[in-house]
């Protein structure tokens, strides 16, 4: 299901035009991004939780050239599916 | 910050910003996620622009061992839900760390060395932490001095000899600053020679509060004997080469410890002080009774030191005055944080001064007689003596300044004279997550010129360590001097 199909499906269900739905999705993702930028996690019941994790720096070695690289620390967004969702697709 | 939001909070926020009622908003948000779920069920794949991709991935069955019983069993193959965030979101989330880049480690750099690079690369972010780290290991300073000196100087024995004095100095410092004894240590042995020099430098910034400048020499003499007699004797027994070896070995350990320290620096300041005090006591006791074990108990601010040197090299001109500035700049937060009279900050400040000789030496080895009157390398001890003497004078007015609130900022804004400001490139609205360093990189492809941005925007930048988002900065056009 790509973005187009997703919007179409959502607009069918919420009985709104695809254009409106597209705008709403944009606004919603915008809000979520802001939250994540503030280190907030978002938990959706029966779906899962989006969490912000800090990955510490590490040294990776190129197996071919044996070159050692220092990979900097980073902040990532992770998704942890709820047990319900997990069980559903098991 | 760090809050956990549920669907209610999210839909409330959504309702507000999209201008629909809360009920509809919640219905929409719920629908949003249930459509994702359905899409996964149907296509095993849902892609949403601006959010990311949800996918179902098959996991093969595999064998595993029950940790408790040791029995082998098979984990059934199953499908799991994965989510890959959109690259926009990835970048937005990682914005605070976006300045970092993967660095190739040179051969011969040991595993812990990255700390240096990191701190260096980070330096604007770690500025808050750095002084804290420096402040910590009061007793162990000399070891730092040693590796640094060994690298830079042809005669490593000298620093080895110099070692005992600074080491014992904090110990002597705290309890007995006031006491007065005659010139014993000077007569003691040649080893005492250098330490005296170091000492004068070390003492300088803090006694100035109480005593006038010419007393410097005497002071060092005063302070030395009390602990030094003991300390130097015990220390000098092991051959200096051994000391070096030990010190070098230990530096690894120390770095690790420092990195730990850096992590913990967010703990309350009082706790930190208490721990620091205990550690100093332990260190002193350990040092007195088990001089050989000193290495294990103590740690040295190797990283802060070298990073200091790095920043000194990159930011400042190769003049003596410039390093003094930046050293003081780091020294400043300390003394600003607590009154300079209390023993600990004093010791910390003093330590920074101790690091100065190193930088000075470095500067002088490559270019003898750069800006002062010194000449030859073999006369390094004399050279440092002179320069440190001149530095202490230079340092003094500033050292007293550092007791006021924000000399760090003032110090840093002194441009290094490498560039000429020629007009303005553009006006930049300071964004959340940006730093002056990042701006500098963006416009000048280097960290160094950030001071010009501060300089040029003096009127808007009140505290360079904390520039509020939305500040309008004028970016000066810089032309490199030849």
C-alpha cells in the first residue's frame, strides 16, 4: 500500500476528499515530528510505540580494508509494535 | 520533553493545529493507524509520505538455548513489523547530532583515543562538560603532562622529573596554603628546579586574590616543602623511565574513566563536589602510602588536556597570548560556578594553569622564539621558565577577572586576526538545534571563524553558549589574511 492508496483508503473511511485527507496527514506527521524532536515518545494503543533512542558512538571496521571508522552517536526513531499487533501478524 | 504521549494528547494537538473538533480529530488519528494496520495485513507494506514505511518481515525459524535449563529449542519462524522512518524525520530527530561525521581512525590510535576526536569535534557542545571533567582529577595532573611532553619534546626525562611537584601540589595546597617555610626544596635537588617553575605558574591565578604579584616565587617555595619532601622522595625512587611507562599505560585507563565522568556530569553539582572531595582524599592517602599504586587510583584529564591543545592549535594563533586566552576561557566557567576562594575550584583553576607550560612548550618546539625572547630547545626548562613567568603576568589580570560572571564569553570573542570582515553575506535566523559552530561550518567550511560571527553580532548575542532560536544573526563576509 503506497501513499496514494493509503490516502484513498483513509478518505473513503473518513468520508472526506483525498485532498483534505492529504492535508490532515501532513499536519499530523508534522506534529508527530515535532514531538519526536522534543524527545517525546508517542504510544498508540493496540498499535505500538514510537520512541526516541540515542545510539552511542562506535568503531566499525571495514572487513576488507581493515580500516577503522568511528561512527558518531546518533538519535533515532524506533517503532515498537504492541503485543497485540505482534500477535496479529505472527 | 521526554514525555510519553498517547493517542489522546496527539489528537488534541492535531485538533488544535488543524482547527477541527477534538472528537473528529481523535477519530481521524485512530482511523489513521487502523488503516496502517489494515494495509499491512493486505500488502505487508505501507508507505506514508512524511512518516515512513511499515513493513512485515518474515523471520526464519532458528534454534536457541533456554538460558535457564540449557535445553535446545526452536524459535518458530514468524513475521514481525518493522518501521523505517522517512529520511526527513530521521534528519529532524538527529538534528542535535547532525554535526558529527564518521571519521577514519588513523593507525596507531588506540581504541580510547576517539574520545579526543569526539570532544574536539564537539567542542562547542561539550564546553559545558569539559570544565567539569577538567575540574575532577585534581591529584593526577602530572601524568597528563608527561605523555604530552614525551610526544613533543626530545628530552622526556625532564617532565618526568617535574612530575612529583605538581602531583603533590594539590595535596599541599589545600591544607596548608598559609604556612611558611624556608627555601628547602630549592636546595634539595635539581629535580626540584623545574617543579618550582611549574609551581609558580600553578599557584598564580588563585593567590593573586590575596597576594601581590612579586610574591610568586616565594609562594611556590612556601608550598613545596610541606608535602614535597615526602612526595618527591617517594616518587623519585622509582626510575623515571618506569614512571613514564606506567604513566603511558595508565593513560588508557584514565581516558575510559574520564569518559565515564563526562557521562555523569549531569548529576547535581553538589553530589559531584562531594564525590570529588572524597576522591581527592582517597587519592592523597593512596599516594602517600602506596606511591606505586598511584596510577591505579588516579586518573588524569588526558582528553580534556589534549582537546584543549587541539582547540588551541586550531582556533588560536601560534602566539603565546592566544593560548592563554583560551585556557582561561575554559578556566572561567569553573571559577564562575563557585567562588574562587574555595579550595576545589582553586585547585582546578590552578591545574589549568599547569597545563599551560605544555602548550607553551609545544609552541616553542616547532618555532623557537616565536614571539618571546627564548631561543633553543635544550634550554626548554629555561624557556618555560621565562614564558611561564610572562604568562603568569598575563594570566593574572584575567585570573582575577574570571571570578566575575562571564569573562569566558568576553575572552572568546577576541578574533584571532586571521580574517578580515568585509561586508555581509546574509542574515541568518538561528534555528533550533543549530550552533555557532554549525553556522561557521555552513558559511566558512571551518569551525574556527565562529568567533567572527559572535564578534559581528555582539549586540544580539548575549551569551554565546546559549543563543535563543529565532535570533537574527548577520553573517559577515570574511577574507583570509595573507
